[in-house]
C-alpha cells in the first residue's frame, strides 16, 4: 500500500519515500490512481506498455468514486478532473489526495469565493511525454499551483509552486488521525491554497510547463 492512512500498521508500514524512489528509476512507469475508473486506466496503461515495467500504487483504505474521473485521462498522465475556466489556483494531486483536493476546492469556492481547478496526476512520466499544448491545457498559465500527496514532496516542484507532503516517517494511530496530524485535511489544504494565492498577490505565477526539462544523459556509442 502507498501511504500513511493505514496508521495502525505503524511507521514501518507507511512508505513515505517509495513513490519518489520508484519514480526516480529509469524507464519505470509509476501510476497512483484516485478511484476505480483511474485504476482501470492504470491497468490499461500497464498492459499497453511495451518498453517499460509499471508500478501500480494502490490504497488500502476505501476511496469514493469521483465525478469527472477518467480512465482515458490516466493514459495522458494528468488531466483536469474539476474544470474552471479562469481559476484563482490549481490543485494537483494523485491517488487518495485527489478527493481531498476536490473537497478543498468546494470549501475555497463556497467559503472564500475562489475559483479552483483540480488536476489528477496519476503518472508523472506519462504526463511528461505529452505535448506542450496539452500540458498548458491542464496547467493554465497564470494561476499558482499547489500539489498535495501523502508522500515525499520531492519531484513535485517540477509541476507546482508549493507542495503539501511528508518529510518524515509516519506514526502509529488511526488512519484519519494520522492524516490530520500530517495536515491532509480540507482546512489545511484550503489554508495553504489561500496562502499561495496571497504570496503572488494577483501576479501571474511562473509557467512551470515552459521551463526546460532535465538534460538526458546520452547513450554511449549513439
């Protein structure tokens, strides 16, 4: 299992580093789906892959079936699960935190009058392979981006201006209590979203999709 939410198993069974470890492996496709539809898409992606192995990072806790989720969207690595044409902020997450971001988006709209787009990103490497045009259709230029994942935040700075993640080992306790202790709550996501908006003060945030990517090491003899 992929996170801290089976808290009764203790810190030794809360792999806060494994997602980033697997994502760092060359030629490894790591997919962390948010619900049943995305899990179907993850299996399709794995079966279609002819050149790389696939890691499916699944939850053990129950998750809701999400309105707007898409098996087809998984095949592009990331997609807009909650549309907003002119968002004040974009929330991006994978797996179990997608539903948290959808709840936080509702809070930001209903209680703070903010327009929020939510992006589900089950697979970073598949998204990296998309065209710049598609990337900009998902991460609209201008609004700041906040990522939320119950794992190490390492790697998320490529896609977001601010990250909510875990920088220590887990703790023992009920899953909900452990999640609350680490800040995976609507209140905390909402508060940090507002903090990020305030940081830019209405100015456009840097467009991360247009930054140059990593320089790939050439294969010897080629």
